[in-house]
C-alpha cells in the first residue's frame, strides 16, 4: 500500500475519501490539525512547545511540524498513512522529503472546479451528531427532508459555509499550492483525480493509485 499525501481544495470530499481509505485499507489518517491537538493534550515536551506557540497565536514552524510527523510515524509502526494538511508550501514539501524516502509516498490531488465547489457548500447540511449531507448529491441526501437519517435531529447549514469567504479560501488554496503541485508533478508523484463525480468512482481511482505498490 502506498502512503498518500492528500492535496485538496475545500469541499473536495477529502474527509469522505480518507474515511474510506481507513475503513477499507487500514490507513492511518494523519491530519495536522488533529496532530497538534493531540500533542497539546499529551503534555509532552513537544506538546508544551506547541501549546506555547498556539497560545501566542503564532504559527507552528515547519521544523516543529516535521518533528510531530516524525513522532507520529514512529507511533503508527509502519501502517500506511494519509498525510492531510501538510505540506502546504514548497518549503514544507522539501522538509518532508528530508524525512521521508522518495519511494515511500504518492501525491493525490483532488481536483474540483470552483463552481462545483460552491454548489457543494451551498447544498451542505450537517447534524449535531457529526453526519453531513448534501441536497445536490443523490447519494448524500437525507432520506427525509432536513432530518438526520442516523439520529432524527434537524439538519442545519453550517455558518462557515458562507459563499464569499469560501471563494477567498478557495482562491488562496489555488495560489498557495501552485508551486507545491508543480514540484510533485516534476517528481512524477502527482495523481490528479477529478472529484466532480460520485464518491464510489472517485474512490475507485484513488484505490488504483494506492494499491500500485
Ligand atoms: Zn444526526
């Protein structure tokens, strides 16, 4: 099984695909956000360092992130992993390459047109139990309008799904990842997967990449 670096714009369905990879192939999902929270909670020396930085409102340095990833990789003992949220810049990618052997990973870029992305966030509904739905996707619609299939509670539109702020986030993503994507493309590690399709078809394509040892 190939390790994966996921690069995806907001609303590309990275969470859903990560979940499937976890369920079906036993991947370890390494999300940088979760990793930072875990480190702080563990109260380790590294965790306290992270806490100090975050309390000041500063960004965690690339070196520190690399150290956290290194620790995490030791903990998962050789299980295949998905790296989610890192690298975001070319410098981070270079630092990561010092940590990982080149042969150890593939990069999957989930490609989503901005208009499709906007449609997705406009149709997104969430439940307080954590389940998400989308009224524009046949497979992700709730069975009953506005009601959660799982727990029966009322579904709500998320506040951060505001279209204007979403557009800004999306444009920033494209600008920030341009060099990163070119870097992986030049290394022949980039797999572009069109996610303007249903979840199963996307997962089939991802499966082809990850099982190609
Ligand atoms: Zn629910």
